[in-house]
C-alpha cells in the first residue's frame, strides 16, 4: 500500500487563479498571509448568505487529508435510505474522520475505485475545480486537487442537502476531532486553535518530516520528491454551524511543522468569522522541541501533550510551581494553556524574564 500523505512538488499543474462569481468576488483586506506562504481562503456566513473572506478561492492545492470528506461521502452515497454502517466500516471511518487515519483512507480508496470516487463526488456535489490525482500518481489520494471554494461547497452539501443520517454522522465525527492524528501530528491548528466551543474540523498536512508534536510520526516514503509543505484547516464555526471556513496553505520547502502550524493559525486569527467565539488569552511562541504540557505545574505530573517545535500557543494565566533549571534562563513560573488543559514551564515559553509580561496569575 502506498504512503499517501506526502506532497506534490508544488501546486498541481493547470490550477490557475479564478474568482468566485457569487457574492463578493475579490479578496478582502482582513486576511493576513504570512510572508512566503501561498494561501487560498474562503469564509462563508450561512446566516447571511455572504462571503466574508475570499482569497484565491479557485486556486488548486493538493488536498492532503481533506479528501477524506469525499471518501466518506462516497461510501455513504449508496447506503440509503437507512444509511446503516457495518461495525467494521464504522470503526475505520470514525478514526479516519476524527484522527485523520491514513490506513482507513487507503482502504476505501482502493476498495471504491480510487479516482472514480472523485469523479462521482464532483458530479454529485457540483464541484468545479476538484480533480483526480495526476496520472503519474493515481493511487495517491492526498494528491487530489481541491480548492477553498470547492471545500465550502462540500460543507454546504453536508449542511443543506445531505440526508440527515449522513450529515449527523460526518459532522458528528468532525466535532470530535482528536488533538493528535494517528500519524503523530498535532492537528489542533487553525480553526481548532483560534476558536472555542462550537467548531468541527477536517484538517490536512503534507510533506513534513519533523515531529508534529504528539508522538513519533510515520516517516514519509522514500523516493517521493517533495517541495512545498502543505497545511490546511477546514470546517464549521459557531452555533448551528453558522460559518464555513476553508484555508489552504503552501509553505517554502523545508518549513518546520511548528512554523507552518503558527503561520496558518495566525492567518486564521486574521479572518472575519461570524458566530465564532475566539479563545481568550495571550499568544506566545515556544522555544525548544519536545516541550511537554503537564497536568500540574511540576515535572512529575502527568504529560498531557507535546508541543510542536517553535509553535504559537495561547496562554490564559500563569502560576508558580516547580523551579525548572534551563538555558538561558530558569523559572518557577508555569503558563496555563487552555487548549491543552495543562501547564508548560515558562523556561520554554516566550522570551526574556521568567514571568510572562501582561499575563495574569492563575486564580
């Protein structure tokens, strides 16, 4: 079985840039794209029927794991009217949607005809710029070409046209996305990092060789030429899935996962997302790699997670705890990360003094 999360050498050939003709047809001023990043962004407010953000909406990117939305919709398309899912399939699909499992995606890609899945879903959902993987890599589902605009169409189909059992199953799983993918990458970037409470996500990442922050990541397959690393965040935000957000990004070859994670999250933070409740706190950057988030302010407490190297994290407060000796500084202060529900020593958060300026003490 082929390893399918690796990337293409660049944006898929023949993509071009076309603008959506519905509602706003030009990029807005709000989206702030970090230097060196290529982005495609669409934000659609279902309550007003308007687009609040559009930037390169029809620019094609390799889909990475976002294509798993098409895989599950194709699987469910011929199971009506009851849409019963056998236990073995439910187990595979649950982990594919919640934890972005590649083995599950590969299983259905082969079982259901590979590129034919894309052809069927393009016709059913009215997608305009989604295409099979290139002829040179027909088995690589992560090479499906997709756009931010077509991604919004996928979510609109789920929310507005799909049979209720399909909508409830797929969106229910996206609302239970795990922090760690089964390949060891932390997938709480973008939408999941910026917003609190109501959100559902299907993320995508491709071409990264360094640790994603959870566990030992699966090595990429040898012999595949990879250049631009890809990181995507897609999903819905707000009560009753008010706003659909699709952000696709490509990063210069060799970009570390932590930097791409932070750049995508910064871009997402700049967007106008009606109904979104933004997580409160102060954004700071970590230093070092393998920094552990712990249940209490001590090195003997339970490890809740491991941060990607050099990543932006949200800090809500700080408290005194165990003194940690480090270089170039030591600190007895620990920052609380609400998105992790735990603490990280200030030795590896921010820079300068041992206590973070402007961050309140935990009560």
